[in-house]
DNA sequence: GAGTGGTCTAGACCACGGT
DNA sequence: CCGTGGTCTAGACCACTCA
């Protein structure tokens, strides 16, 4: 079927091309790290000129879906933000190098999704979810307390692994064990005075300020795959933005 | 003098063109809201092809310096983030519409720049600065306590105006009275337990969590023009980001 | 209707990466 | 060396804005 007809023909060609490529990426036609078609090939297949093809690719690069390498090709980008903590919390060593905090699973259970979770994950109310609580530490000092919810349907394979063997990063685990690739995320920051439970977990005075980060992690097709809420001491928190 | 020679000739043409336009904007050859040269004119003046000119303009649009309007021209963008508070604090009415909080200047003084301020504003140590404290309120309720520092050299005209006549937005005032146009800003967020002084100003319990926003505001030439530190109740704070 | 930016073409040559 | 993306040209026609 002609790709043009699958998209709104009133759209500019470069838009339809972008959408087409975006769909192919979402359908995992190429896995992260793999090269997509060359520009010359796209020119042929879509009967577009090189400039138009490049504009479509440019858009996907700007969106973070692709990455170009002169001489090598254009590659499906692998999101690497399990360490996005670093956007918000300063865990650097004095040397400035990044460390991956230790991840320790405290609890894992299967339950019916609370309504807020069902809505964030776009599940039917009452669907089964995997709920985990996890503590992240650096040099034995607790830095972040996390509550993580996953749709059981997609992540059941995690239940077969001992939680002690989860390792420090979850997204590679999701990919290897469950074939679920995280492509992007939306985060929502708020702040509050810490409650008793988290004060104990994070070794803080009750009432000390904490930052709360709520994250929906999405696949390449933008379907929500994970929802988590993380709390960390406000003292460690720092975020920088540029505004225009 | 040939514009090409003023830039590194090893750079691609579209880069040199971008730099040239960027410099002209910084030098206020066009004021915010005014149209720059048309694409056709740029093609002539720089002996480049339309595609190259468009690429240079595209970059400046992406950077937020320009804005295109089909049929009208390409305009120097006016930064409109005095209300960037809305990025961080939710002040919306139930209706969702934005209100400009009332701004009330509590104090204004001329002093030697504290070293942190001198460094943020890139002033020689001990330079004279204008320091103001300001409270922002909505429906009479205090929302934000601000400390603002300005280089006296550029902003001396402000000292002639009664602080009661400052109005609710400062950046338009800077532009009208001092000819200083704010083009962008860098913000730095942290959180802390509120101290006594700010607890009283913001009508909070001592120790309640507050968000601290430090902002350096820059001109089109990226020279720092203002430094401010704002504190607001964490309860009102919310920030959303997308991560890829 | 005149003038602006928006889309698109069909090439050319260059710079870089891997073999 | 070959194949990749990077830069650049010199047009054409369309869609929109404003007088």
C-alpha cells in the first residue's frame, strides 16, 4: 500500500515521511542502535528529493528518536535516562564523574491497580499490576525512595527473577527480560514535607523537605509502560533550566 | 567588510550566516517585534542560496531568537517569561486563565555587590548594585518573596522612579526606562526549609518546605543584566518535563 | 496584487568511517 | 576505495498577509 495514502494527504510530504518513519521505529522495525534506511534509499522508496528526506529525518533527530553519524548512517536512538536522576539530584563525586546508585528492591507484590496508577498507565480499572518499592543508595547512604508500578501483562517475566538479582538499573532489565523498550518519559516534580515512613527510609528528620518526582515511562509508540514516584531529600536537589 | 571574513571561514556558510544574524540581533539592529531582512534580501546580500539562508534562520528560530510568520516576515522574538513563574508555580484560577500576581517593592537600596552577586552579574568585586526586595501576591495572598540585584550602571534610571509606581512586571520597565531588553534567562531550582524571615513574609510555618529559584537574566548579547532569588511555598510548586 | 515565508525538486561536491 | 551523511545551489510553485 502506498505510504502516502496511509497519511493525511493534505500534510506536507516531509511530515508524512516523518510520520511513516516514526511508525516504523515504534513498530520496532529497527531496534535501538540499528541504522535505518540510508538517505539515498529513502529518496528512492518515497520518490522524494534528498532535501525533503533530510527534513523528515531532521525532525526525528530533534525529537530524540534518531541520531545521525556521518559516514555511518542514521541510528535509532536508545534513551539513556535511567540516570535522569542526575537532572534533579546531585550525586556526583567530587571528581564530577557519575556513579550509578545501588538499587535495592524492598518489596515486590502483585495487586489490583489503584485508580491513580491505572489512569497513569492507561489500564482498565482493577487490572493487575506489579508494585515494587526500591531504595537507591550511594556509598550505603539512602538517596531516593521509589514506588514503581508495572502492568503485569507485559512484565510478568520479572516475577520469575529473584529481586536480589535485579541489579542497579531497571530499564535494561525491562528490555532483556520483557522486551519492553523505554523511549521517553514525562516527569512531574513537586515538593513536600516528608512523612514518617519516608523519613525513616531516607534517614531524615520528620517534616524535612523532600522532592517528589512522578514519572511515566513510555515506549516508542508512546504507550505508558511504567509509573513511578520517587522521593529524595530536597537538600540534594538541584535543577537547571534555560528559558527563552 | 565582507561578512564572511568576520567569521571562521572553515565554518559552513549557514553557520556563519547564523552567527552574523545573531550578532545583528544582539546589537539591536532590529528591536524585538521588528522584521529582519526577507529571505530574498538575505540571498542577495550574502550570495547564498535560499536553502542555506533558511537553514540559518531555522537555527535561530530553534534557539528562540526569531519567529517566522508566513506572509508577514521573520521577527525578532520578544522573551515573555516574566511570567515564567508559571513554569514552576501553579497560580491559575480555577478557570485556568493566568493572572499576573501583584508586585510590591518592599525595599530598594544601593550597595556594593556581595561577591556572589558580583560573580553572577560578572561585575568587578565591589561594584555598585541596586538591591530590591519584592513580594508577589495574588488576591492579597503572598506567593513569592524575591531579592533582585541589578548593576547600578545600567539601571540607575530606576532610582528616579517611586517604587510604588513600578507596576507588576519589571522587564517592561527595564526596557522602557533603561533600554535593557531581557532575551533569555538561566534558572536554578533548589528546595529548603524556610527560615524565619521568609516564613513571616510568605505566611508559612517556620521550617515549611520552600522552592528557591535563582535566575540570571541575560540580554540578546548574553550579558547578565539581572540576578534574582525567589522563594515560594513548595505546596504551590509543580514542574513538568519531558525526557528522551 | 505584491510580497512574504513554506514546500519541493534534482542535482553537485565535500568530509568522514570503515574495508 | 566505497558508501554514508553534510553542505550548497538555483530554481519552481504554493499559501498566506496586508494594503
